[in-house]
C-alpha cells in the first residue's frame, strides 16, 4: 500500500512539473492601458496569470498559445485615447429694474430663470452676454472683454477655468 501511495505521489509531482514546464513567461510593456482587476479577469479566462505592474511592465505566465493571445489582446487595447474636447457655455444674466435692458433669455435657460425668480423674487431676467470656452481635457481656457452693461461706463467680464 505504501509503495502505491509513493508511486501516485511521484506521478502527481511529475505531472505537475511537466505542466509547469510548458508554461512560458513574457514581460509586456504597457503604454496607455492601466492593469486592473477586469484585465486580470480577462487573462484568467485565457488561462494566463498577470503580475502587478512595475515600471509600466507586467509579466504574463501561462501556456505559449494563451500568453500569445493575451499579448495580442493587450496590444489591441493598449492604444492612446483621443483627447477629449470640452466646451463650456456661460451666460451672464441680470435682473433689471425695467424689462428693456439686455436681451431675451435663450429657451435653454427657462428652467434656470424660473428657479432664480422663485428663489430671489426677481420679476424679470435678461441676458447681458454669453461666452464660450473651448479646450481639451487637461487644458485651461479663459475669456475676457467689455460687456454691454446698461450704464454710462462699460464693465469688463473675465472668466477662467481649468479642467485639471
């Protein structure tokens, strides 16, 4: 009985050694994709183990075909995302004593005008000016210039923002 147990244990060890001998390891550089649990789950489905990222590299371990498939999938996913365009539209609204100053509010501001009238008791709201700032993600924008303030001297408006 002891000999049979030794032979079975030896057979299991030899089989495990043969199985792990077929595994390959590959070091892959990541440029744009971040290693996360979802990526790890995809690789596990392929039968590939993934190490944690160190210095922008990960190690893949599994059968030769599985590691090749995982590496190909990684190269397809590891592409630079196009920059995101950001556009901010701002409106400067006033509540004049008489309803002749400024312009009518655009229709998209109707819900805001209703809230302002309810909250502050304004009788009328008019559009003094509007502005648009455009930039890309991580950038900044600014706008400035005179506005048509209903007074003898024009006032200046300055707006700035950053998406960082």
